[in-house]
């Protein structure tokens, strides 16, 4: 992964989010809703010049790993992605979700986030994929798959 380049700086700013539909409903078992959410997230990222580094779905949640987030706070990013995707999904696919919701809200009020630095971004991507697999199958990924080796700071400054 390369650093993001700006006119007066360069570096990396990544966020990992987990969003959950209201009442933890299993919205993403419906492939149409899953696809609509994915397309919406990609449009939002492009609009705000962010990069979707990983996007994984469970039946009742989504993991979103974003890069190039320097200009935005965590609450802003969460609002952009949850707000716009909720509006689009409710507007275009109401028939697919109306039986699972008790109100107009698509997403639950809260979210999980973490800031991810250059040293651990590959590890987070690995973590998301490994954890996501455990939602779907009884596979022990820790035995079958090893995380990428982590670099130390000296690898970046003395190479």
C-alpha cells in the first residue's frame, strides 16, 4: 500500500467501520440489498475521494475499511455512509426491507470504528476477512491462514 499524496503532505489515514441494520435484522441475506449497499458505499467513497480498501458483509452487519480519510472526522464519515446509503436503499428497495423494519431507519444508531495506521492496515484487512469467514462457516482460519508479517517503523525510514 502506498501513502496518499496531497499538495503539502503525504501519509495514510484509514478507518475501519462496522455498521449494523436497525434491530440487527439480517438485511444482507437479500442479495439485492447487499448489492445496493455495496454500490452506494462505492459511490459515496468516490464522491468524497476516499478509497474502499475492503468491504465485507455478514447477514446482519457490514465491515467497511476506508483509506484517504485525512479530511474527515469519524462522525462525518459514519454520517456520510450511513445517511446516503439508508436514503438510497429505502427509496429504491423499500419492498425488500419494509417487513424487517419497524420505522424508516435502516441503520442502528451506533457503529464500531477504529483508526488504522500504515503498520497495521494489512492486518486489519486480514482480520476482517478472517472474522467475516467465521460468520458463515465453521472453519478455523487461524490454522489454515496466517496474517501478513507486520513491518516495524524502521522498515519505512531506513530502507
